[in-house]
């Protein structure tokens, strides 16, 4: 039975990197006879310009039907003056994630040995790094009610948010993390602030309760301040980390930088049935948009995650991993990962190099 893939290029470099990711996906579709049907739609600023809405009804209908979604990036200065709820990010991307209940955000931070010199940390600290951060994406303080800015009796303004997690929300993200740990090195570190915040005391209790279902996984707990420190001190101690929305937002960006370039980082956001949206961790990079300078590898590696996690197609996913490694071995680099002695290519040149490596 054919599987439907919805392709949402978005804005800025989104269209350029998605052209390369689609090139790779179409090549694999033919080579492995995957029977994937690709359909493209508008999201974000491009959709605002075309139909006046960051998440058009047609895009939303296709997204609900799709087996998986591939996204470039949305946003840009052109739409920054719109009210926040109408902008490409909130009105398009965040709405789509929340409507589709994509609660599990997977952000791998893998350092290819060929790029060890591009990290801001010493090569021996990061070389061989392979961490997976699992972040809860649809709950916690980013969505908790009540929230707002109110005026107190003394006339002073006060901002407030609510940090809330129910047991079922904790259980479903923890289950996803335990399952992923089972497929890796079987070590899971749950990150919280259980010494101060009641909501994360419950988080720790629920995660600990679930450990008996996964006797092969070595579970540990760490306070978020220590986890931030350990990530830059000795990041290789981690295999899978699981945490809430806000802590995950911050820790995954720190982990991202361990690998040198944001242009190398894929991500996945999954629902309870492993349907998901796959996208690079970076944004629409207006500063380099339209210049054929963007690194498409994060998006190409997001295709590999999609094949692996939502479609169960390990062989073509592994072929992408090998092709990316081979291209890096050949010294082919976009500007963000370039170093002396390497061959500088543009966005399209990098996509072509990956397809050529897949064809070998
Ligand atoms: P950004 O990630 O777009 O860019 C940050 C820096 O990294 C820039 O210097 C950019 O040139 C560089 N960069 C990013 N991706 C690259 C790539 N593939 N290859 C080479 N260099 C790359 O972040 P920003 O500048 O803070 O945001 C720009 C716009 O993107 C904003 O409108 C923001 O809201 C939006 N944004 C969207 C998403 C998303 O769609 N998921 C995520 C983050 C930011």
C-alpha cells in the first residue's frame, strides 16, 4: 500500500533545502521501489502571501491524511510585524504541531568524526558523540493555563505562566523515550528539577515507576542545571535524555552546538502512533536565503529519520546515513562546515553529491 508524504518547503532557505531533500527521497523511492506518494503544500509566510493564512485548510487536510510530513522552515522578517498568532511560526508551524498532537520531539546530536574540528569543544570531548534528546512538545509551561500579564493592586505589572504536567502526559513521553533507548545503548537519563518544582517531582515519580517495564534500560535522573553542565563537560556519558518542553528546548540547543553546525541537525516530532513531522532544527535563515549557500544535510537526514521512525524503512534510511558519511569523507562541504583543503559546494551541489553517493 502506498504511503503519503506531505512536503512543506516553507520560507527562506526552506525551498532550497527541501528541493535537495526531495531529490534524495525521489531517488530512493525509485531505487528501493518504496511506493511513496509525494505531495507539496504551502505553510508559513508563503501561505500568508498566497491565501492570507499561515496554515491553509487545504494544507491542514493533507497533513491529517499524510503518513509523514517533511518540513523545511518557516518565518522571516517580511511577516514579523503581523500579530503573533498570525505569524508563520505560531499561526502555521506551532498550530500544526499542536493540532496533530506531535508530543514527542526527537533531536539527535551526532558528531560525524569528519567534522570533529567544527565543534566549539575539544575534539576528544565530542568525537563519536551520539545523543538523542527526547523533549515533550505539547505540554508543560509553554501551554499551561492560566498565563498572561496582569496588573496588581499597586499598579505594578506581573507576568505569569503555569507549569503543569498530568501523569498521562509524562507517561507517554517516558514510554517513547524508554522504547527508543531499547533500540540504542539502553541508557536513559530523565532530566527534571525535582528538588524545587512539584510538577517535576511527579515527573520523576512517574518515570521511575515505569522503569520496571523496561528492566534492560539503565534509568538515571539528573537536575536540569547539572544536565546543562554535564552536556558541555562530558557529553558522551549520555545515550537518551528525556525531559519536559522548556528544559528540552534549552538542552537540545546546547547539545546542537556540540556538533558544530546547526545545518547538520535533523529532528522528528511524533504522535502516539509514530506518525510524525520531520524537519531540520534550524530556521529559514533569511541572511543566506536564495543564495544557494544553505546546508541541506539536516533536511536530508530528517528524511532518514522519517523513513526509520514513521515508515519502518530501515534499509533506505541507513543508505542515507552512509551516503552522508561518504560525502563528508570526500571532503565535500557547504560554507557552514567548510575547512581548508575541502571542496566548497552550494546547496544543490551537496544534494547532488548525496544522490551520487546513493547511486554507487
Ligand atoms: P536560523 O536557524 O534561521 O539561522 C541562524 C543562523 O544559522 C543564521 O546565520 C543562518 O544563516 C545559519 N543557518 C541556519 N540554517 C543553516 C543551514 N542549513 N546552512 C547554513 N547556515 C544555516 O535562526 P534565526 O535567524 O533565529 O531565524 C530566522 C527565521 O527562522 C525567523 O523568522 C525564525 O522565527 C524562523 N525559525 C523557524 C524555525 C522553524 O521553522 N522550525 C526554527 C527556528 C527559527
